[in-house]
């Protein structure tokens, strides 16, 4: 049995997404910009997906723009917002644990005249809204905060921070990377109080290659891609109708089962936590976050070695964040992990298809690998 516990890296497309994708590859293959019926049908498909996503976010369809991935969304809105709203105000605030797509934009902006203020979690591993609010001032143009951290599942107080910031400094533009929260926990624009938001399809059981940027009505973002003026001139380039159709289908599939899924993840986390407590060499690094991402460390065993050992039993996990390809992003250290713990950390992330039986097999194989690898290391 394949036990895939790397759903924060990417997910297996659901049946509904594959069906929608296939329809667009075989029959509904027109270009949404074409004037004939095939074009019109393709355009209708794109608009249907846009409605599904707008309805899930609780926003207007005109505020949803399709991109190629969340990285593109984030690059467009962060650079675009800084360009438009940061002409005189040069301070940008973000968390110290953002995904590389935000981190690298911040690096770029800092090289282009902006002052970036990084807010860290406190000693208890929690982010506090006050820390962001206290860092803001009249010179702040932009704040970017992720909703759910991709390495340990920590939930950041986005709504509380953005609401307070907007009361004090109504002109600050607020962006949220909601990639690891969307369709798993409630993600509503009104509750987050954000102006900009990034989403990715492949984290929610749709294929890789499409994402969304939410841009609040009235906010002006200079597009990154110029050309044919598709997506209401926000993102030129022919829309990937098959991928967009699959994205919308995945949202429609998840919307009615989201609450049940969350309960399922709670059960899975509790089950695995109890199971792992049988082995004193295994530590859960963070237990206050979303129940579908767990960060654990195995004493003395480098994560990459453990990952490849588990792989031999068709068990797939991640070492830290998938995007960093084994390279430490420094995020776990930000949460207080020492270098040895960070180096022996595994990220486990569940899907609606994960079962307690799979987790039992995982725990059994993990314990076995820990014993074998420890004895090899101790003999050296
Ligand atoms: N933001 C977070 C929190 C992520 O986990 C990821 C992907 O791992 C991204 C952004 C980037 O998403 P995409 O692969 O669609 O560019």
C-alpha cells in the first residue's frame, strides 16, 4: 500500500478535478478569447471556476484572477503593491517564517529601496498580532502574512492583525498567503480583512499549474505579464482552461466536506500523537497548528536518511518544506528548533484519504527504521 503523507507538498488530484480536466482536453478545448462557440464554452468554464473560488472566499468574481501558481500570484501582488503604494512609504512588514515565494520577493524589494521588518514567533512558538501592529507606522506601505505555515502547520493571527492594522493605518495594503489553509480551514476575505491573497490549485487536489490572486476592488496592481489583456488585463496569456476547470471542480468537491475533513484530520493527529508517544526518541515539534500538518523529529537520524528509508516501504514524507529540496529554510529554527532537531525533522501532511491504518503502518515502519538506523550509527 502506498502511504502518501506529503500532501503539503502536493496532493493527488481528486476524481472531480480529473473529470473536469479531461473534458477540457478532449471536447471543451477552445480558447476563451475566441469568438465562436468553442471559445465561448471555454470562457464559460473559466467563469464557472471563478464563481466557485469567489464563493469559497466570499468575494466578488471580479476580484479573482487566475495565474500559473501561487508563486506567480505572490510575485505579482507584492511587487505590484510595492510599486504602486510604496513610492513614499518604504516600510514592509512580514513574518520570519514565510514561504520562499514571499521571502524572495522581500529580498528583491529590500534590494530595491524598501526596509523589510521581519516579525518572529515568541518563545512559545506563537505569533502575536500586537508584534505586527507595534512594528507598523505611518511609513508602512505593505504587510504580508501567511495563514498556515507549510513546515509545521502554525496558524498566524492574520485576521486579528489586519483588522487592527486597518483601524490604525487604513492605507496599509495587506496580503495573505493562504495556500496551506484554503479549502482546509475557513478562508474568508471578510474575516481575514486582506486586500490581496494568493492560492494554489495543487495543494487542494487539483493539478499543478494554476493559482489565484485575489485583488480587492479598488486596489491597483501593475500586472507582471503584459500581452493580450486576458483576466481583465491583470494577467495576460491564454488561460489554462483545463487546469482552471479542475481547480474549480476541486473547490466544489471540497466545499461540502471541509468540516468533516477537518474533524477527520483531528482524529488522525490524535491517533498518531498517541502512537508516537510509545517511542521516546520521537518528538512532536509543534502541536498548536492545523491538524493536517505535523512536524516531528527522530533523535539522531537525519531526516533525509529517514525519508529514503521509509520510501523503501512506499511511505512518502517530507523533510521540512518540499520547496527547499532538503535545504534548510531556517523556519524551524525560527520556531526554536536547534540545528540537530531541525536536521532530523520530518513533515507529515494528511489528505482526506489518509486513514488511521496507514498511520499505524507508518509508525511501525518509523520505529523499525529508528531502531535499525540508531544501531548502525552507534556502532560507527
Ligand atoms: N505558499 C505556501 C505556504 C506554500 O506551501 C507553497 C508551496 O509549497 C507556495 C506558496 C507556492 O505555491 P505554488 O507551488 O503554487 O507556487
